[in-house]
C-alpha cells in the first residue's frame, strides 16, 4: 500500500512489513494469528506456534531482512506469511509481476523441502503453505482479491494437497468495504484491517468490525500499543527513510543513465559523421585517380582504401 506522507501516523499501518510482523508475533497476538490463519486456509485451526518471533536487533541499521511470519499449526501444517507492501524493484504489471510470483514459489519450495533432514517418509511430510499479502495489484485480470494455487491437472483434478500458495491483494477491497460487516467473511474482515487499519476514514467501519469479531478488537488494541512504542515508531521511520533513499537512488541512477546515454549518442553521432565524411572524401579522391588511370597500388597508398573497394569503384566506372 502506498504511504500517504513522510509523517509517522498516529496508528502505524498494519500493511507495513515490519509493523505486520511485530503485530502478528506479539506475545498476546496468538488468538489474532490463529483467526487470520484459519480464515485464509479455510480449515479449523486450534493452535498456531510462531517459529521466528524476534525482529533483528539491528533493525534500524539493517533494513533488508525479511519480515515474514513462519509458523506451525496444530494439525502439523506449516505456513509462511509475508506482507509485501510494495513491489520489488523491477517487478511490475508490465512484467506480469513475475518476481513476486517466483519469490512465493521459491519460498514455498524452500519451506517444504526443509523437512528433508527429518528422516520422514515422503507421504508423511508436513503440509506447507505460502501466503503473501500484497499492497499492490498482481493479477490485473482477476476480480477476486484472494487467489489460490495448488497442484492440479488440466481438468482441475488435484494431484496433492501437500503445498499451496495464497495471494491476497489489498488493493481490491473497494466493494468489500461497502458490505455490511455481518455479511463479511473472515478473509474480507482481516484484509480490510490490514489495508485500512490505520486510516481514520474507516473508523466507523472498524468500530462495527470490533464489535462483530473479538480478534479484530484485540488486533486493534495491540496496534495501538505498538504505535505508542517509541522504539517501534523509530523503526518504522527508519524503514520508511530507507525506502525513500532506495527510490531516490534508483530514480537518480535512471536519470543519470538517460543523460549519459543522450551525451554518448550525440558524441557517437558526431564521430560517426566525421568518419563517414572522411570515407566519402577518400572514395571521391579514388574516383578522380581512377579517371586519371592511376594504378591501383598508388590509389590504395594515397587513400588507405582496401584493394577490393578500389577495384569495385573501377568496375562500377567501367559499367
């Protein structure tokens, strides 16, 4: 989701990568995480355990770490949840967002294959899921904001339910926010929370959502607590400044490359023009010497033209 301005908001946005992980891995957030997981996986979840709770200590200085939430579920399944608030460099609708899709596939394969060292049978491997919340549109041709992918053949017959990828596009909620809260699904309620949880414009909607779902109330209260923490606000500010620095560097490099290209083009054009002019002068001199019936060796010596070209000029003149 785009950031409105550089000022740190009263409530930190839950769609921001670091805030999302802080919220989802908070010691008091287990009921929240359980409800989120159950809503999107669409099967009952009793218990969820997070395997990567801590944020890096050097977060303010080292801002490239992944803010994913890696967890296990009571039925033995494992799930990696990632918030991608902004598209990675080079990833766009023009490229069909191949990068974020490939990244999700890689993360899922890495998660599932990491079980290889456990000495278990293939048919007893844990189910693995990769879920990515996107603050930008990935599947332009799809109306639904949730897209699910699994192994199926051309007739839709499932090969295996061992792995699955879920994309949640937070930019496709315009119609969802207009629905009565009592008619919203868990997927819709949580997507609205992540997309607009810090936006005062939706305060009335969130009051209704908190009344209808206690986990939303818990998540909102935790978000308020996190937002009052000066360390968390400093981390958020640092990550935002880092993104702005990165964007500046990319734009500046692009602009400099454009200018260098224009300058290089003008220089090369002038050089090519001079070279072409000199070649034409040599050809003109060679034609005059041919008219005077000078020997080819002499013409080659004074014009530096190769024998083949001089002979070609003579044949053309004879025709």
